[in-house]
C-alpha cells in the first residue's frame, strides 16, 4: 500500500494487502505503521465507523493476528450474526459475497445458500466459467462450501482456463481459476506450477517488482498483488 498510492485509504485494499502478506508467508513483516493505523481505527470509542468498514477492519485484524480494539471486536461479533441469503441472485450478489467472505475469514462455516451458475456455464458439460462465476466458486470454497464448489466446477478444465486468463492479461481471474481447481480437487499439473513464475512475471509493477498489476503494464494494486502471491505461494 505504501508503494501504490492509489490504494491508500480503502479498507478493502488494506484487507487484500493483508491477504497478500499471509499468502507470501510474510505476516510477521506487517509494517508497524499499518498495525498502528488499524489499532487506532479500532480503538475509536465513539464508534464512528460504518458497519461495513467495521467488518473489514475486523477481517483485516483477524488476518494479521492483531488485537485492534473494541471496534474490531464489535465487527467480528457482527460477522457471526450475519445471515447468508438463502439464494444468490443478481440483486443480492454484493451482500451475498460480503457475508460469505466474512464467514470464510472467521471460519464460521458454509451456511445454507443455494447457488446456480448462469446458463451456458459449467453444468457438468465442460463449459468455461466466467470471471464472476470463478469468484463465486472461490469464496464458496474458502467458506467451506466444498461440495457446492465441486458441483459447480464439475467437468470444467480450470487449469486450461487459468492459462487462458494469464495469456489474455487478467491476473486476478487466473488466480481464481487455480484456486477453484484446488478447491474442487482437480489435478493441477506440475508443469503449471513450474510455468507460473514466468507467466506471472509479466504482471510485475515496473517500479516495485514485489508488487503486481491486474494486467501487464498496469499499476500495482492490492488485489492483483494478493492474486499473484496466491499463485506463487
């Protein structure tokens, strides 16, 4: 975040930066200034944070194993009370994804929710999944909904999709495809693992080679850096 100014000031980016640190096994290198900022935010006795920000603060502090004060504790307690929508729809997708992400972070379990892919995707006939569907499959898997994730990806060659997204310049979706493959117990050949450092190197930020952009030649972002380290872990 210190090296990519356009990411500063957003808790979503902070959470993705925390995920990048843990994916790279560098949690102990959390910058002291970031820990202080999170602790100061969580210690606000006035409770000035919006509920969504309080939740992201709690998720970030949990990811980094930081004690961030009453606001973060309140956010974690609120996460446990969140109900997953009974069915994923286009209207409730943002809320559904947020709740599932929180359940995944705090290990709260899958919860009861019905998910179906759009017509023309998956369905066991090998049809490729869209970037949106891959994102949904990954959060399902992280939240413990492994049976649903496996059902949605059955018959789809996710490794081939990962290579396709990397060729076409979409690092984040390629990372999701690999995570979906792992979550659904698809075999990931050693050849892909061997090729990933070369394939991912196209996405390095030119100024800061330890950071990554979502597309070749772009500016680094927390989400893309998280995606890269998930692939390279």
